DNA sequence: CTTAAACTCTATGGTAACTATAGAGTCAAG
DNA sequence: CTTGACTCTATAGTTACCATAGAGTTTAAG
C-alpha cells in the first residue's frame, strides 16, 4: 500500500517564497500561524517551515480579508465557517453587514473631524505670530 | 518679604476632581504627565497630585486637540510653539494643513473599502449555505 | 570540502493612547 | 478609629504587525 503523500510529489516552499508568492511579509505569516489562522504543513530537518500550494491559497484568502480590514478574529471566524459547508451563511452576511456599518460610522466621524479642522484652519491667517494665532486661540477655548 | 505663593491662596484640586472638571479620565491625566504634556504643580504630603486652575485650562486645551485627533506628539509641539509668542505661526498652520490632508486620505481609503465591502455583500443571497456563499467564494479568489 | 552569503529559527521589545488591574498607602467623615 | 473613597506606582493588555538579537540551516561558489 502506498500513501498519497509518498506517491505524489508536492512542491514545498519555505516561508520566504510563500511571502513572495502572496505579497505578505515573513513576519506576518509567522504571526498568522501564532494566531491560528494558518497551519504549517511540516518542517524541514533543520526546522524550517514548509508549505504547499493549498497554503498559498489560504494565505491569499487571509490577505484579501485583511485588505478589507477584517480583523484576524473575524478572519478566524470565516475560516471556521468555511469548514461547515452545509450550514447557512447568515453569519457571514451578518459579519460583513456589521463591518460595513463600522466603516460607515468611521467615515462619518472623520467627515465631522474634517469639518472641524477646516473651520479651525480658517481662523488663522498665515502671516500671523504665535501670540495672535487664531488656531491656538481657538484650541484654548473649550467647546460647548 | 512675602512671596506670591504664600500670600495668595490658590484652590488646588486632586486628580479625581481635575478629571471631572475636564472630562478626562484619571489615567489619561497621569499618562499626559508621563508624556510631558502636563506638569503636576505640586504634591500633597501624602504624595497626591495637586493642580491649580491653569492646569485645568491646559488639560482642556489638550482634550480639545485630542478631539481633533491630533497626536500627543503634535500637541506637545503646539504647546512648545505656544511658549514662543513672538514667532510666526506657520508651523501651526502647516501642522493643521497636514492633518487635514491625512484625514482626507483616510476618508478616501475608507470610501474605497466601503465600495469593496458593498460589492462583496451583494455576492451572497441571505438564504444560501456556506458552501455556496458568494462572499466566501469571492474572498477565496485573489484580486487582480 | 569548505566557507560565506542568504535564509530561517525563537524570543523579545516596540508601536499609540490609553484601559484595567494589583497591592499598597492616604484622606475624610462618622 | 474605622471604613469607604480616593490616590499612588508598576505592570499587563489592546491590535497587527515590524525590528532586532543571537543562533542555527541551507546553498552556491571556490
């Protein structure tokens, strides 16, 4: 009897190449492993991490999620859900919806902030001295 | 000869009252002190921090700056500038301008993110299973 | 075969602006 | 004089990494 592992030759890469293939840094990969988002398939005799092509895809998935600013905790959840193919995916939808909401909130906050900063900026003419600076004066007055 | 300090009675408050007066947390105040943004006027016999009303104003200034998301380093700079009343205030203007730019950049980033999240969200109908979930499928495909 | 460069390993400290906690001391009222 | 509220310092935790040290591994060249 021959095991799949011994009969099929799989190309394994070290962490540096995995990093290049995915555009992640080596440290990120080790960090994802520590955070249980990514498993190391096996180690070389010298204890180097070795990965197969499935791992490359998993890491790309993680990277895609990160580019959408999903937290590592959320990504961990998505990976877990992904392993329950038969279940409903309402949880996935809920997560994304809530994320959209968070981002919308943050955009609004920043927009308010932007308005305040612009108003503040108009309070000082460039040629002024620190003593007369409208910005510093405004900042010294507490807001209602 | 009588010093000003001994002849005029100043109302001094402890850190808890300073916190109430300004809406800052006690820990924040201690943190600002460690970061050299705020000095403690003096200590009680029992080593409690004591503050006067000028400190209340300084802390309000800091709080106002923080509400505009200025970093502690930037605030430290503003405080230093404030102590050079005769100098031009171009540096103040520059700082605020650069801050406005940063915020604008961040808003744009978040807006892009929002668009991507919305697109992602439409890829899954709520009644689907994990296996068929368009969101998970989309996330599994690396972006161009 | 040996050596040197390039790579990898683990462990640790740093980032920003705090929050939360522990364990000890101080103060004010009853 | 005791109890509760307050304060003190020091330390760990938050998030997603990056940077570094010091040691070991691999590989290509000589």
